[in-house]
C-alpha cells in the first residue's frame, strides 16, 4: 500500500456574503504522514469546520493547495473526485448524520454501495467487524433513533472507517456527549487509528486534544502548533 500523506500549503479561504467578505483561513500550512494524529482546537467561528471541509475535499480553498497521498484532489474532475473522497476519506460529523430510516448495519454499509467491488460479501464482513469493535454488534437492526448518543457516534465512526480511508476526519465527534461517553469515543478513535492512516479531530475538549500526538490551535485564520 502506498504511503499516506497530507500536505496543506498556504491555504486561504474567504466567504463572500451580501454584507461582507469573511476571511476565515489566512494561510494554513502543515504536513502529516501515516500514523500521525492531529487535534485542532480554537474558538467558535475560527474556521475549524471550514478547514476540515477543505481537507475532506467537500469545499475548495480560495487559494493554496492540498495534496492527499501526493495527489491534488481539486484537480480531479467531479466524478473522480467523488470516487477519491469515497475511498480515501472518512468523515465523522458532530451530529452523526446517520440516515434515520436505515438500521445500524445498513448505515455502516452505505459508503460501500457507491462503487461496488467484486466480492459482495466483503463490505458486509468489514461492517460487522467494525460494529464488533465499536461494541455494537448487539444493535445491528436498531434504527438511529433507538440508540443512545454515544452509540450513534460509534456507528458514525464505523461508517467512516468502512472503506478503509487514508484520512479519518472528525468534527467535534464528542461535542454532544457526556464526559464518560466522550471519553469512550475518544478511546475508540485512538484505538482504531492505525499506522497506515491519518486522524484529524476538531474538538473543544482539551482532554480529548491531549490524547493526540500533535495539536494546533486556529486563531485569526492561522494555525499555531501547540
Ligand atoms: N457559507 C458561509 N458563508 C459565509 N460565512 C461562512 C460560511 N460558512 C462559515 N462562515 C463563517 O466562517 C467562520 C468560520 O466558520 P466555521 O464553521 O469554520 O467555524 P468553527 O471554528 O467550526 O466554529 P464552531 O466551533 O462554532 O463549530 C464563521 O465566522 C462563519 O460565520
Ligand atoms: Mg465547527
């Protein structure tokens, strides 16, 4: 397997609204390699989600470049970019984004449906294995509404990992959880993060941030490594 790497080079991002031009990111640069984990902290509105969306290829920077595994994702035409995102990036959102009408197992399988490969049983085996690791193998047929907040986040983590992404990006994965449950989700992220992937977690929790090898704080559009 090729080495995993992420390189962010002088990324700027502004939004133009009818009222104003909002400068959110003013020159962010850093580099991560496989096995690295990074926590991003910073005040509300400092651009943490914006940066994560750019790294996750969901939003383009206004200027600057990002390279994932040596490739420039935004240079790809949209169908290839979608495929790249599906295979290389796992996203855990603050409010889980599970689909309410589907079961736990079906939710975890959703990312595997877009580009089916040869062995149709393989994704199911991987989903079941991940659900076992997040200790939800007794809840396979539950709908998201029938789970606790921590259980929903654990399903979201399993879903983000099902395609074996190079980058696991988590935006406030423990934001809506009590301290004990947040600790358990934090442990889970550290456990599941292997030597062949990069983990980036946005968090307000200094306790959670303290678990990661590298930490940076976003402030006034710049990123200071702590
Ligand atoms: N689509 C948009 N159009 C205009 N401004 C935006 C847009 N999205 C975000 N912003 C502004 O960009 C800034 C950064 O937003 P962002 O969501 O990245 O902050 P954040 O650090 O994730 O905050 P929080 O901790 O509250 O989640 C905010 O001031 C926000 O108002
Ligand atoms: Mg945010």
